[in-house]
């Protein structure tokens, strides 16, 4: 009998342990370092984990309260409400510093149909059955993959070779040129600038020339993982696997564009990145992290 009880307790302990690891994805993928943007009352964009999410609420018709059909009808109503809310969230996603998904969907019936189709394919990550008979459903859709393929600006092309390097400044007369530093990624500290995330951000020098943007990125990598990762913590960004082991860290000095998604860096920092042609390789592979407030 004691062995039986011990086995039961051991099994219960294992179930508890496994249950902790099998918490909903929403609980696992959000922490204080995540950049999360709320859109409307019932949806959000997690720019760190690259997904959009929305919640819908449904109730059965009053005449079905207490009947077997009540819960399925409430669930169906909640799912429909969640799809509507998710579409609203998706339309508010910032693509560039001056455009949102809504701008693309309004201009193109084809893009609008593709976006609506992806929203209908969103997966439920949470269902709550409330005591009053209502049901809450949370749907989630990834930002990367097919969604990015459809919305990424056309200027982002598949690069078979490294993009042409901008000319580096000539060394001062009589001085030996210093060996350029080679980095494995880029971390842009944009804290304190009220900068905002976007699917296709740009890093500019003080003259408005691109240090990083559509001309530097290979579409394959942008579709797989997005053009940039986002974090609220500088250390988390510098140690993120996206930028590997030796990223350059530079400070943003201001933002550009109505959406405040493009970050301007100093000419000196821009020159440091441009000095080594090898640095174009990590830009092509979207090994860029941006730190926001």
C-alpha cells in the first residue's frame, strides 16, 4: 500500500513538473524584456517574439442558457469576435516608419485578401469558460513567414551577393589606416528617443543615408526572422543569438519618420560599420537588434 501511495505521489509530482513546462505560449514568451505594443482594447503585437494576438468574447443566445448547445455557441461567437479583433490589430501593425498594414490592404485587394486569409488561419492559444456562460478565446498569428513575405517592401530583394559597400572616408594625410573592426551583428540602443518598432525599420546616418535598410537585407532572411529583433534590455540584446558573439553596439541620436521607427546614428558610428566589407554579411542576414524603452 505504501509503495502504491508513493507511486501515486511520484506520478503527481511528475505531472506538475511537466505542467509547468507546458504552460501556454503566452506565458512563456513574454517577460520584462519583451517589446509589446497594445493595439486597441483587445489585441497586441509582441515584437520580441514576433506575433500578433487578440482576444474575443462570446455568449450564447439567452434562450439557450443552461442547454447543451450553450457552450459551443458561445465558443463560436468568441472565435468570430477574436478574428475580427485580430484583423484590426494586424491592420495596425507598422510596416515602415510611414506605413501600416492597413495602408497596403487599402491599396491592394490582393494583399487585403491574403492578410484576411492569414488571420482566418490564426491558432487559438487560450480558451476561458467563465461562470456566467461566456467564453473568451485568444488567437495568435506569427509576424514572420508568409505574413512578412506579403508585407515586406518590394525593395527588399533576394541577394545572391553582398550589397555594394558605401565608400569609406579617406584616412588623414600621413597617417596609416587602422585595421577595420569586424562585427557579427548590430545592436542599436534607441532608448530615450520614443522610438517605435516596425517590420522594416531603417538605421540612418546624420545625412539620412542608410546604414541598414532594404538595400542591405536579403529577403530570405527577412522573411524567416524579420529585419530586426527588439528588446527592452541592452544586455539581453547584446547576448541574443541573433547577433552572435561580437556585435557592435551604437547609440541612436534621434528618430525619423511619422512612425518614429527609423533610428539615426552618428556619422562616426556609421563609418565604423562601413569600414569593413565583412560587416555587410551580418546586415544581409538581418543580425540586428534594436533596444527600445
